[in-house]
C-alpha cells in the first residue's frame, strides 16, 4: 500500500505540468478573448520557463499595450529587438508604446527604424507624423502625412491632421484646403468643422468661421469652446449682442473656460453697458487675480464711466503686475491727459513706446497728444508720422496730425490728413467736423457745408454740429436753409442759448429783425453762457437798422459779460468804420485777433480800415495774410478791391472784384460791390447789369442802388 500511495502522489504533477509553448498558446487564446491581463500572466509564465522565447516577449508587449501598461510594453519590445534586431514590427510596436508615454523622440526613432527595415504602410507614416506634431516638428509631420496620403489618398484623418500641422505653421489657407478634403471624405466629423472655423477666423474670414462653428455646434451641442470662439468671431464683426449671447451660453456650459469672463466683459463694454462689463471683469479678476490685462480693461471700462481714480488704480495695478505693460502705460497716459497732467502723460507715453512693438501706432499717437498739449508741435508731428509709418490705417494718427496742422495754420495739409482719416474710417464724425473747419478757414464754404452735413448724418444728436453748420450757412448767406436746420435742432427742451442766437442771425439775414431780436432776448433769458453772444448778435442787428447807439450799448454789455467775445469787438470795429473812426476800428480788429487768431476774416476788414488811414504797408500785409490763410474766401477780394479803390488803384480793384465773382457767383455782395464800382467809373451798363445780378441773388441794398443809378 505504501508504494501505491507514492505512485498516486506523482500523478497530479505529471498531469498538470505546462511547457513554455503551452503557456504561450494559452496566452494567445486569452488575448483573442480580450482577457489581456490573463494573457500577460500566461506569457510571463512562458518567459519564466524559457527566457529566450522572443514570441513570448512580443506577445506580452502587445498584451501590456492593450491594458495601457505602455512602460512594460516598451520593456518587452526592447527585449524582442535585442534578440531580433531585424524585427520591423517590434520597432513599430515599441514606437506606438513610446508615443503613448509621450516619449516622442524615441517613438520617432523607432518608426524610422521600422521604415528602414521595410515597414512602409500608411499607418507608420501617419503615426510618425503624429509623434512629430507632438514634438513641434510640423514640417517633418507634413512630409510624413504627404507620404501616408500618397499610399491611402481616401483617408479623411490624414487630411484632418495634416491641416492641424499646417495650422501650427500658420499656413491657415493650406490647412483650410486640407480640412475641405477631410470634410468631403467624411462630412460627419464635427472636429474638422471646428478646426476649419479656427483657421478661417485666423485669416479674418469671420463669416466663414461662424458658419463652421454653427455646423460644429449643431453636430456637437456640448462643444463649449466652439460657442466661445463663435462669440469671438461675432465680436470681430462688431455683433456684440450676438457675441454676448454666445459668451453667456458658453459660461452655462463650462464656466471654467480660460478668459471667458474677460471676453464677455470686453464685448459688453462695446455696447456701452459699462457697469455690467465691470461686473464680469470683477468675476474674471476673482478667478485670475494676477492677470494684468484684466485690470487694464476694467480700468478702461471705469474710465468710460468717468471714474478717473478707480481707472487710475486699475492701470497702476496692471503696471505693478506687469512692469513693461505698454498698453497699460498708454491708457494711463491718456487718462493723465484728460486730467491735464501732461508731463505725467508724456512719461507714461515714453514707456508705452519703449515697451511695445507699436505695430498699431497708438502709443505714438498718445505721446503725440501729450506733446501737443505741451506745445511741442515738432515732437508731436514726428510721433504722428511714426504712428502712420507703423500703421498706415491708423485713423487717429491722421486725425491728430491734421489737428496739429490746423494749429500750424497748414489748412490744406490738415484737409489731406482728415481726408485720409475718413478713408480709413468713414464713420469718423470728428474728422468731418475738423475738415469742415479747415475748409471754412480757407474760404471753401461749399466744402465746409458738405462736411458739416456729413457730421450731422453720422452724429444726428450733436447739437454743436448743427450750430457749426448753421454758422457757415449764414456766412454763405444761405439764411433759409440755416433757419430750417436750426428749427430742426431747437426742441422745446433746448437749453443751449447759442442755437437761439444763431437762429436770430438767420432771421436777421432774411430781414426779420423783430424775430431776430426776440431770439436774442430768449437766449439771454435761457442760458447765462449765451448772454454775451446774444448781446453781440443783437448789436449786429441794430447796426443793420442804423441804430448805432443801441448797437454800441449792446456791444458794451457783450464785452462786460465776456471780455473774450471776439465777435463783439469785431462788430464794434464795424460800427467805428461806419463812423469813419478808422484808427479805432483798427484797434478793435487787433483785439479780435489777439482773442481769436482763427477769426481769419478780420485780416481783410483790418486791411480795409488801414487803407483809409492810409497805412498801405499794414494794409498789404493784412490782405496778403488773409488771402494766404483763406484763398477761396471771396470776401477777402471784395474788401481788398474796396481798399484799392480808396487808393485809386482802379485796375487792381477791377481784378479783385472779378476774382471775387469767379470764386463765388452766388454771393450778391460781390455783384453789388462791383456794380457800384463800375457805376462810379462811369460804366453804367456794366454797373446796372451787376446790380441786377445782385438783386436776383437776394440783395436788398441792390433795390435802392438800382433806383438811384439805373431806373431813371
């Protein structure tokens, strides 16, 4: 019995002992059933029984890869290639495992080795391309994608990922072509529409980008980033309402998207709902309190609310967090300009220029503004030139340079710059305004009127624009249109007395002196700031009525209320001319120009007064200067012609009268003055013809002149 027991005890060992090959077979069976963990156990046992079993290492490497234990897989494949260095598949598998543990350089080396051993299918080029993308070798990746596409040109993924590589090389147009092909081959891939939208946005095809984001979102409604970026495209198209809707939708989907509150706040800022914008800037800062840009843009929003100190605090914080933050220095400089701290503004603007790349030119524009305020026109001009050189589409630079040219009395140069500012940004109402001012200064009344009308079209609520246009219409003797314009501008709630004064001037031009005086009186009662100009306007009306005493009394009151009312001195000078107090008139005209050097018409009037003294040197200087500044103003030539008549320069007078009429055939003063001159020279036929033209244009003085000289 004992012997029998011994025999029985060995039976189990003999029955269940397994060979290395049997474990290998068992492992493969488990792998086929996707029991990769069990397979690893069996392959390990096979290796334990035969440590040189290359297949066991290879199979275990694949099983480890399938359970995502890529480090173990790399070790197994390394063992395989040590036994069999010509095994292309082992290098390929190890490359895949290395890619999965982000050892991209090792992966690329292994793919290259496998290719050199003859493994040249589309997948290996595809995967090596992916590893190169992850190593930022986008050029190399594109080369591999090209090889893969050459083998399998119908694989949509290859075009998709080659497009991604091209995007990373900023070849967005090339990327879009690849995305187009990927979509053609597989129109159901939402990711490709998303990638194509991003590339379209980068090349400023915002509408195209929005269309692709729409498709992406329709296919994948939970893609918060697509909604977010669609908002960015809408912002670029200035569809701020649509952008805000997208940003808020993205917040509901994923409130942790980077910079989402920041972009939402910026979009809201552009709708002028600045208070709500600040609320979202606050939220963005709470999430990212060390982000200097958030403080900068919150400061800009607070500046729009005229909360200067709060804005300054935010700009200071932005600079504290980012000491070379050019935009923050620039905006702080702008704020200092608004508080008249021009030296501080200049210091900040210097930093803005030093620390920025200045591609948009705005740092130079800000520094130019500070220099202009400090009366450094040369430095300001240089900075505006630099801004324009850096960015030929900087409308603010052209506008600012135009303003400096006005200060330098270069009106034609200013007109050219304002014109360029308008070309860059047709909605620039200020550029139309100051181009109109410049045209008015050179006597181009029609041009000035056209520009002021355009300003009102762009900014119909700007009452000062109505006032400016009415003034030039009145100066052009277009009283009816001026009155119509002012009637439109003056509402029952009007608080601006100067509009009433202008309406009085228009009424006076139409001969409604009673209505004009009523308007001046209303202006005095309504607006303390308009009292002085109302008195001077009323004085001018009384002057036309030959009420010289009343006119002088009103002039005195106008000057008493405002010693800087240049028009009051101008009208007083005109009274003195009527009284033949030419020396007194000259002194008053001098006062006009001391108060307001831009009152250009005064030079010609002073020249006429000087012709009576006679001060021929002063007269010539004034007429030359007036005509140089305002060469298209016919009044300069009318007055110089009258001065030449005084000096018995009849040929010169004739030339000037003719020039005045050539400049503006609608001005009845030109015809009236030349008609009276011709009559005085014995040319009755020519004189009467001119007087009839003056009458046809609306001259009331022509009625009496025709009766006296022509209707006998």
